[in-house]
């Protein structure tokens, strides 16, 4: 079946026609031969039975008068029948009374008549190479003996062989004829399909469809060819539309890229302006406010000194906002340098800095050892520093706190997390966590500008990962990220 499956379609069609016609002819020849053999055997039995009746009728008197010589002469009349090999007449006691054997059977000694019949019966049976028929001899409704005739089946065998030879010749001739007919007819079926295959190959290699030639038939193959060419025409139209759309998209991308480059340059100019032009006035405001407080503080009342301190606090907070905005801009635009980074060591180093800044705080830090990842060392430090400072800040109102850095796996991919037992947050507002200047706690509760988690998200996205958080009010928060 596998070889047939891999054959070209024209060979399949030819083979199909030949096998179909040959199978039908073989079945018809076998049926004809079967019925002919059966009829021939029936004729042999019928003819032999007729001869046995005739000889039995003519031999009744010889048995009654015990005249074996006359009985032998009666049997000798069978010499005109070349197929009869031997015959015998048996008396009432079942003993052989008279016999006949043809000359051919005498020479070959292929048969032998039974010497005694145990019980005369009417019947026949086929033995190797001959038919043996026995029949009772009846006189006045009394069985007085029996006759046995043995007829050769050689003529039958030759006839069967002749029929088989004729059937084979007819099979060969019809097979040759069916091959010639199928070779002509299969072209009408296979040629359009082969042209269709050639067209498909041409489209695959050259990405263009050749012009359809030749008349198409109205059968299923013709419908297939017509539909295929209509499909190619639609594909060409769609390809042209797609090419035009791609060109338009490329132009738009080029235009947007140009606009983006211009915007980036403007952003760089703005960052430079913020860094130099805004910092100087802020420093002046803060410096003169401090000088005023130190030089003229004793001349101001309590409300005046409080207002002056609020001016300084607002100035310093604005300076921090500017610094955070600049840092966020640098994170988004800085060039990345990927290498293997020891995250556990980074966390321990940042935690040591935090502890050194507030030595009186009781914070238990649990850091999983040996956690490494591929990424930009500078950006990953900024990411972990923002997450750890966030955890440090929101556990500040607890006498003792716990901060944990570890990992877990999902489908073989590591997920890193920073967990604390601090103030936590309401999950209903989780979508606001990573937006710039988005705060879930008032400034009077926890200081900050709302830029840190936005910076974390941008760093994670630049590393091809994602970041999310889970928390509960007064039960801490956990920040997860992948790289």
C-alpha cells in the first residue's frame, strides 16, 4: 500500500483500470470454469450410469443361466468408449462374474476391480484419476447381481487445463487492451492534475501564477482546476494589496521613527534643561531659605519659621521629583549590557546599605543563596534597590520587621519575589501600583514620589519579563517579577 501511495497519479489510474478489469475477468473465468467442471462431472456420472443400465439389462440372462462368456462379450462392447478403463459384472453372491479392462489400463495398471462386492448398491465415487460407479442388476424386481464401471477422468483434466490456458490467454490479451485504453483515458484525468501540480510548484518557487491554458472539462477535475486558478487570482490580488499595505506601513513606521527620534532629542534637551536650568533656581530657593532661617530666624514668630521650613521641604521634594524623573528617563533610554548577575549578592549589599542608614531598626532579612540571572547589572541593581527600599519604607512603623527575597518556579521558569510584613495595600487598587506618581498612601504616612515602582516595571519590561504584586492591608505585600 505504501508503494501504491507513492506512485504518480497516472500510474495509479492505469494500475486501477488494469486491476479492476483483470479482477472482473478472473472472477468470471473462475465462475465459468467451476460451473463447467461441475456440469462435466454430472454428465460423466449420467453417461456412465446409462451405460451401466444398458449392460445390466443385457447381462441379466447371462447371470441367471450362468454364462460368463456371453457376459464378457457384452462387456467388450465398452471398448468403443475410450474413457472407460474397466468394468465388471458380479453375481448375486457378489463374486466377480465377468470383467473388461481397456488396453491402456492393462498397460498402465492404474485400476483394479474389486474381487468381491460385499453388498451391491447404486452409487458412485471419484477416486484418483477415475470415476467408479456401481449399479444393481434387477430382474423381475429381484437383485440378481451388480455392475461396476470405472471411467477415466483424464479427458476431464485435459479439458480443465485447456479452459485454464484459454482463460490465461484471454486475461493477458484483455490486460494488454486495458493498459492501452487506460493509457489514453488516464491522460484526460491526470494531465489537468499534473498541470495543477506544476502550477503550484511554479507559484511556490517564483511567487507568480502562470496563465491558464487549454480547455477545462466540466467534471470534478475541471471544477478543481477552475477553482484553483480563481484562488490563485484572488491570492495575487491579496498579495498586491498586502504589498501596498506593507509599503504604506513601512512609510508610516519610518515616519513614526523619525518623529520618535525627534521626540527623544526633545526629551534629551528637556532632561538637560531640567537638570541644569531647574536645579539652579531650586538650590537658590533652598539656600536663601536656609540663610534667612539662620540669620533672621530669631526675628520671625513661630508661624513664620514654620512657613519657611515648609518652603524648604517643598523645594527639596521637588528636587527629588526631578531626580526621580531623570532616573526614570535614563532607565528607559540607556543601552543594556547583558551578563550573568548574582541577584542574591546584590540584595545582601543593598540591605547592608539600608541597615547602615538606620542602624536602630530591627529588620530580619532572609535572602535565598545562589540566585542568578542574565541581565544588565546596573539596571537590575536599580530594580532590586527600589523593591527593597519600598519594603524597608512600608515596614518602618513596625518595631520588628521581616523582608524576604527568594524564588519559585512556574513551568520551569524562575519567578523572583520580595516579600515584607509591612503596611500592605488593598488589592482593589493593585492596577495603580506601577503608574508614575501613583500613591496608595498619603505623604504624611510614608514619604516618596511614586516613581520607584514605575521604574521597576520599565526595567522588568526591558528584560522581557513581567511584574505584579499581591498584598493585604496591614499584612504586608509581595512583589513578583520575571526576567
